[in-house]
């Protein structure tokens, strides 16, 4: 019993000293090991390719994906260069393939480490056919567009094997009548590029399915829509 009381007293004294910071052997500043500096965060160098959505059409602020991403990365204190945007309004996959033949464009690709691509929407429903009724064989049309998209990614890979590639998924600006085809396209695109860990398909359909985030033209994203797309890209970096 006495031994138990003595042990409890010793423990209590030691615990009190611990709380006051009086325990342990003082360490001389001379013998302290310097803490290794945290490795510098890699600077993001984005380039944006593709169509009018990539260009930022419809955003009243004028920022689009590129400007919104630049602001988002600054907000998160992530070091980044200003995005280079060479997207073209109305571009289809064949137009982007032609643009990628340029030596200047390929040089820009080689200097980037993040490549953002929005393409395919104009191929699928840039006209009026799919808005009124889908083609007789939508799968065949999707296959052809996916084949060209795969060639685009291959060219980017040839110029820059290690770059992160973000493919912007599609949403339906025409209401529920085309939503199932949009979902099918997005699933097919994810499946097509699933073997490349550096390719990310950025989902956008849910951002516009239940809230009106379209611009005044009723086709492109508005400011909030672009901001949310840019945020998803930043989340994945």
C-alpha cells in the first residue's frame, strides 16, 4: 500500500513537471539539427486548346476557364504562370488537329505542364440535327469524334510526355432531351482515356443540370459556370 502511494506521488510530480515543461534535457542550439526546407511547389504552366468554351465565350467578366483558373490558383497560393489560350471559337476536332500541325503550337505545348482541352461539342451538336433528334447511329458518330480526340491527345503526348491533360466534359445546354446522349459521351470519353493516368476528364454536366449557370447566349457557361469548372481543374492539380 505504501509503495503504491509513493509511486502515485512520484507520477503526480512528474506529470506536473511535464505540464510546466520542466522535464527532459535541454538541447543546446548548437546541437539542434536544422529542419529541412519544404520542397518548392512546382509552378503550374497551363495552355488551353479547343473551342469557344475553352476560349471563354459567354463569360461577362471576360475571364473564361483560363482567367478563372488563374484567379483560383492565386487564391490557393499555388505558383502558376498565366494560362496561354489558343482556343478558337467554333472549333471542331478536325480544326484542332489542323492547328496542332503548327510548329509554334507544338513549341507552346512543350513548355506547358498542364494542357486543358475543350473539344467535341461542336462535332456532336454544333449544328441543329442533334438538338431536334439524335442521328440514326449516335454511337458511330461518337466513335469518330473520340478517334479524333485520341489523335489530339497523342499529338500532345508527343510534344510533352509528362504534362497533365484535362479534357472538359460536355453538358447539355438544350435541356433534358439531349442529356442522355451527353451522359453517354462523357462515359465513353472516360473509358477511352482510362489507361492514361495523366488524362483527367473534368465533369461539367452536373454543374448545369439543376441550376441555370448558362450565359446570356443560352449555350456557353456564365461566369459562375466557368468558375466552377476552373475550380474542379484546380482541385485535381
